[in-house]
C-alpha cells in the first residue's frame, strides 16, 4: 500500500507544464490524469496507434458480407464506393 501511495503522490505532483512540448496536444486531448495513466501503462515503449480508417474497415467489411445476397457485387461496389474486385475479395475473405 505504501508503494501505491508514494506513486500516487508522485503523480499528483506532476503538472501540465512538466510534460514535454511534443506531448502537449495529447495531454490537451486526453487530460493530464489519462495521459499519466497512459505513461504508467506504456511508458518507455513504442506505441503504434492505427489510423481510424483501418479500424473502420473491419466493420465495413462485415456490413458488406451481411448485405451480400450471392449476386449483388455491382450494387455493393457502388454503395461502398469500391471496385467489384475489392467486393469479391472482401466476400471471399482474401482482402489484404
């Protein structure tokens, strides 16, 4: 318990102005407390954050598969602004 208390006291003494300039936009977006929790969780590691597009892609692909009726490649391509070839790859599970 003492170790947790001393860690908490250390975190409480950190102010926004203590955070290096290159991380200020993250602190402003997440808030200081969340940023400090992130440093506790991942501090010193390289952290990759995917683009939003790549996160949305899996959901889009699920929706395409759900709407596929066996023959509507062209309609799905138009609806999702993809080529028929891309739609076929998504349906067949071969999209990379």
